[in-house]
C-alpha cells in the first residue's frame, strides 16, 4: 500500500485539522459540498464514501475504497499521513488534502508530500 506523509509547520495545527475533518464529514454526508469539486487534476471517477472522526489533536478521514488520511496536531506542526490502496488513490487523497488546507489557510501553508 502506498503511503505519503506531510509535516506542515503552522501556529494553528488544531484549527486546520478540525476544519479539514469537518469539511470532509460534510462531503461524506451529502449535505452541500460534493467530492467532484475537488477532482480538477485527478479523475474522481467511481463511488467514494467519506467518513471523518476527529478531536482537537487527531483526526481520521476514510475515503472508501481509496484509503485513509490520519492527521495529528502538535504544538506548531500538523502531521498528515495518507495510506492508500493504489498510487492513483494516493494522488487523489493528496490532492484533496492539499487543495483544502491551501484554501483554508489562504495559501499560507507549505505542503510537501514525502513517500
């Protein structure tokens, strides 16, 4: 299973973790926002079920059947780890996380993924 991680330096790691997980939960609930809005660079064909659980310090977003994204907020860093079923699924989840966190932070966050 492909894995990618990102270490994001920020003075508001908990804020971004909670905001991303709430947003993912809304995508999964069918209320308003749809996943296809995130599919600009990567094809989002097929059915995906999204479920999100979180606290102020950790979160898990499941993109079934693509994979899972785990987030952890520490003092000045947001740690993100994606484990996917394929390279294509990994790219899809990375794109969603990158775009959403970039939008939430107004492009203030620098996100570099590492295998």
